[in-house]
C-alpha cells in the first residue's frame, strides 16, 4: 500500500509540475549570478537561518548524464523542520511523501538556479482543511524568503567586485 501511495503522490506532483496552467506559481524559482559551489554553501546557511535543517544533499549529475543531459552542477537539497515533520506526519499522514522538502540547485550558463515546488499548490490535491492551508501558506512564505535571500546574495556579490 505504501508503494501505491507514493506512486499516486509522484503522479500527482508530476502532473502538477507539468500542467500548463499557471506554471509560474507551481514552482518557486530564482536565478543568482553567484557561482554554483558558493551558492550551494550559502543556501545551506540561509536555510539554517530560517530554522530548517539540511538532511542531505544529493548529487544528480550521473542520472542526468544517463538521460542525455550534460551538467556537472545539479544537486537536490533535502531539508525540513523535524518538529513540523513529526507533528504533521501524525495529523496529516498524506504529507509524508512531501518530507523532507526538496530544493533543486543547478547551474544554468553562468547563473545558479534555485527551484522548489510551491506547497500551496498542493492544497487542492490534499483537500486541505483551514489549518493545513495555513501551514502550506507559511511554508510558501518561508521558501520565498529563502529564495529572496539567495537573490540578495547575488546583488551583494555583484557590488563586492
């Protein structure tokens, strides 16, 4: 049953990501002129500042090469807040596949791109009650704050030269 649930979640999230309507709101994305490696280090600090814990950073280059993509700079940063994960896993077990959150960090030309699923877009799929909608909105604001700071780093780095 767990595999069926994860499979359904994967299909729903994939459908959400690639549906053509309102695509700009489905993914929260920013570009930074900061180099990839320093940006990857900086985003960990920014996440920590916002009380998130980085659980793991996964290198995805090999799998992408196998699929025909050419990149040496693509990582997924897995992060979250343990207290939130524990509490919400009990009250809303349908959220378990969402945890930990996943932030894509990749090089695109000379820029570094940060991209994450907008959690408020999951509300209709989860038939979210008012409390869950508020939590999804709070996460969206947190994610936007983290991404905003990564753009600010770009400005500070540009002025430092």
